[in-house]
């Protein structure tokens, strides 16, 4: 029982972040082979996984314009609102299907 309680405690302690959003940095996203669309060579660990938020903290994504486009075109506030409303279902709108078969 103690081991189970300790495992749960460790798992819970590892989740989330109490720091302000720090943004994930993958360089200029439009310089990738397919632009914003995720390709297997750049996303090998997560390829074919439909659960984007298992690895990408929703509070740390779309915080910094990493496209090289003017801020008015990137419109990150709008992107964050879409993600807030649609959750993981919104990811494929810009990033493709990540190899997930429908």
C-alpha cells in the first residue's frame, strides 16, 4: 500500500507546472520540411500519437511567435483561443494528422 501511495505521489508531483508559460522552442516552424505540418522525421517520439497534450503542455504552446511571420499574421492570441475552445481536436488544423489513422 505504501508503494502505491508513493507512486501516486510521485506521478502527481511530476504533472503540471507552477511556472509562468515558458513556451516550447523548436526554432522557426515554417523552416521545417512541411512548414507547420508535423512530419515523422521531426516528431519521432510522438508520431502516430493522438494525445498531443500528453507531451505538450497547453500552457506552454503558442506563447511565442516562432514562424518568422509578422505578429499580425501569426495572431497567437487567436490560436490560443481556438486551442482553449477545441482542445487537442484543434491541433490537426495547423499541424496535420501526425500520422494518426482515422
